[in-house]
């Protein structure tokens, strides 16, 4: 789960990290009032879950409350297109009015989970303000990394070594130590999966987060209702939001073959084999290891809500889940939703023969398949025909 910049900075303040003064604005009048209250030159920032906002016209420097109101009027409701939004862009519904900050240098800073080492990785670079993927591709030697043992925590000496490697002055290093103490505590206590500050600006004796992105582990949100309440449904794909209500994992894609699979690994393999056979998957959909008839029915409705879907491939391996229950759900969903596209089903595992028999005798034209490749080949052929 992601949050907006203004929400992330609010959390940073709670953990003792100094950030520039700023206020949320939902209307041009709010923006003008916020600019007047902050005083001086301010920055009007579009609040969407995407980076590169400045490149798309989502960040503007203004010098008066009236100008802030005018800029807000043009920015609210606009479709902001950035390298991370795709061509459709995102609708701007919120603005953050923030005090202008002096900038001498821009750095990059991030905390994330390194699953390979089972530690927290602290990344830093002198190339602040750039996409970290570009830095990694073009100048990987400029990315510094510190491995933090979660049992020991982030030690001040690690931050000092990193600060001097970033060519900071001693007082600036002291400011970095204070910042990272708070950021690391926030990262652990709120179950973050990513905490990214880009850019981290250097001016005078201090380092200051100019932008901040926080992502939280969805599986830990039950422990943090205060974080869950920060969710902005307008920033999420409606189908992904609907899928989460039924404990389904969904990602929208651009193809025409709907996929319903149990298990993330099997789902990725299913998409790969569809591509191998010349087809294009329309979605990633993991119904989970305990899929029952009701969940399968919901999954079918999600797939069929996509008008681009011309066929459906169901690929279920019954370990925990019973294939006959999956077959029951497929039959029920096909009947209730009035499915008019071809359906190919591969069932294997617990009660698979019984499930296949149910599908064959349903009279609904559902095609059973033997093995993944046979299933992919059949659905691709049916869709192309």
C-alpha cells in the first residue's frame, strides 16, 4: 500500500524527522490560504501515486497566494502523465502546498527489505533527483549500500561512514544521523516495504527530505489501522481494489486472455506460457491456496469486467484447494455471468478427475486440458479463431 507525499511527511514528522512546512489543499481557495499562511515562495505539488511529477507539470513554484490559487485551479482535475503513470495518466485530486527549500546538492536515500540477505538495505547515491533505475543502469558505481542487521539495528557509525562517502560535511553528517534514526524507526515500527527520499537536499548544515515515498506491507496492515486509514481508493485500479475485498491478488495487463490461477508462481508461469504460445495475458489473478466456489465466482466476474477479454484460461493445481470445488465455482460463474467467451481449464491435483468430470458433464462448452502447454495452446487457438 502506498501513501501520498503529504501523508508520508506527516509520518516523518511524528518520528522526529524535520521536513519543510506544508499543508494539504483540495481547492484553489485552500491553496491560496495555505500559501498565505506559509509565506514567501511556495511549491504547489500534485498528489498522485507516481514519480516524475515535475516532468509532467505536476510541481510548480509560485510567489504569492493569488498565484498559488491560479496554479491550483489549473492543476486540480488535470490528467497528470509521468513516466510512471502510463499514457492515461492520473487525475489530480489533491495538492500539497510546501515552503520553498534552498538546494545546494541533491542526494538519494532509501530503505528496503533485502530478501536475499534477510536484512534491511540502506541505499544512497549522490545522484539525487534522478530515477534510481537510471542511475543503476548508467552509473551503478554511484549507488552505495549498507546492510543493516535487524537484530542490531542501524548503527550511528554506519550512517557516519555513509555520510562521508556522500561527501557531506561533519555537521551535515550529524543531520543525516538524526534523520536516519527516525526514518529507520518508522520503517520498522510501521512495517514498511520501502521508504524512499528522493531528493534529499543538502543546504547549509542540514539535509532535508524534499520528497518522500512510503510503501507498506499489505499483509501487516491489520496491525496498523492508522496506516490503513491513509489508503486513497482513487489512486488504485478499481479491479485491484475490488479483488482485495475478496482476498484475490489482481494486476491488470493489456492482453485479451483472462487468467485465473492459484499461486503467484503458477500465475507467472501461466502468463509466460501464454506468451510462448503467441497469446497475450489480460491479467495476473491469484485466487490463493484456499479458493472455493464463491471466490472463483468473484474471480470470474472480475475477469469478465474487462471488455478486452476474448477467452479465459483457468490453471489450478489442487494441493490445499479441492479441484471439485473449483469446478463447482467455474460452473456456477459461467451460468450466472452468462459467459460467452471460450474457457479452457487445466485441473491437476486433489480431486482433479472428479473436477474434470464435472466440467465435461456441465454442458457449458468448457474445454478441459491436460497440462499447462496444452491449456495455453487451446486458449490461444480459440481466441485467435
